C-alpha cells in the first residue's frame, strides 16, 4: 500500500504541468480559466504567430536544455523518473521457463517485416528532388533534409486530426469513424502528393542546415506522445463543439492552444526548423572542389526545381509536375483522385 501511494504521488507530480488547465479537464469538468475568443482557422500558417511560439518557447533556458537532450537521446530514458522506477520494482511470483536463449531483438530496425512507409517515402521523394539540385549546382554528393519535411508533416497531420474531430462531432466517440481517426493520427505513412504539398508550402533545405535528430531517426516515442495528446484534445474539442454558444465561440482559442503545444513537442524533440520564409546560407564545395555559398529561403530553394536550368538538367522534366499513377477500380479511369 505504501509503495502504491508513493507511486501515485510521483505520477501526480509528473503529469501536472503548470498553466495547462484544459489538459487536466475531464469531459464533464469546466475549464479553470477562460481563454480569449479568437477567429477560427482550419489551416496552419507560418506567420508571426508561429514565429512567436518558437521564440517564446526557446527563450526559456529549461526548454533549450530539453531541446538539447530530447533531440539527441531517447525520450523514454530522459522522461523516466528514476525514483518511480526504484519504487515500482518488477518482482513476480510466477516465472515461465524461457526456451531458446539468448532472446533476440531487432532494436529500431525493420527486420520484423514492418515497412515504415513515411521514412521510405520521404527519403525516396528527397532523392528525386536532390538529383535536380545536384545537377543545378554541380555537386558530387548531396542530401536534402528529410527531418525538415518530417517536422512539418507531423504538424500538418496533427492539425488535420483536430479538424476531422470537429467535422465528426455528430459521430459516436466509440464508433468506427472516430476511432479510426484517433488510431494513428500522426503515423509515419504517406504518399507522393503529401510530400509534394509539403514542399510547395514549406520548401526544402540541405541536410547540413537541419540534420536528423535522435527522434527523427527513432520517431516511435515522439509519435506516441503526440497521439496521446491529440486523443486528449479530441475529447475536449468534441465537448466544446456540442456545448453552449460560449463554448463554441472558444473553439478558435482552444484549438490554437492545442496546436501550440504540439508545435512545442515537435520543436523540443526535433529541434527548431528553418523558417520557410527566412533566408538561410548554404555553403558547399562543388564537383571541382570550389567553395560556393548560396543565400536563399527554403521556399525559393524548392522553387528552383521548376527553373529552366533545373528542367534542362533533368531532360526537360519539371519535378513539381510529377504525380502518382494508381489503379483504383472503385473509380473511373483517367480521373484526378486527389
């Protein structure tokens, strides 16, 4: 009994976060403070608001320390309370004989025959893009940042999930529709159109300017944290959307607060990404071992894929005009599906 009470006290301290009353709300409870009503937005804008979020987040020394730790190490190891582990010792009164030792493990590999489609897609897509850039800048070796697109992909998927939750408030929470939406809202899967849209909206950056963090290469824990947060947010949004007019009027401010928290998780675990509209300086050596320097923005950098010089380097192909050719027997042939 004493150990259980001690563990509960530790867990209470662990999950409590100051100034997050909405997170502690049950579906029946009321918010502890009233949020200012704001115009509702269904899309994500990289404007002064998001820039302010990042600036405010990274001004706190604790958050800078968290970003340094979380972007280079396993989140489970960092977030685990040592005192809780010691208090909750794993001792069992029944043991099963183990046959076949030692126990094998696949670590973070794909050897269980599960294919992480997003990583393959992002790597495949950036490989397509980089060929044009390598020819354009006379490069022997070059790699685009997959982590940059990965960051914005997670943020867009989180926003899409919350929008779908609001669109399905009349559906049963336990029904197949809502449960499917909440099963894996920020899963790593994707397709060409999604990558193309990310590049169109956020641009591209060389990998040297936004290299992989620990959680970009080992995304399971980060995705699990965001998924848990979105499920919690879904309950709150559904209650507000079906509540009083005052509750409905607060949806804009509440959803913005939720997206700011998702933005914070991504920034701390992946690192602050380059702003799509702000200049970056890329320094490199070309094939002839000559030093070069290019100052541009991620959006302008990606825009060069459609330049005449890039098209000529790719036998007249405009990379941005590529599309997925699929066979879906449920629809007529020669139709644009998405």
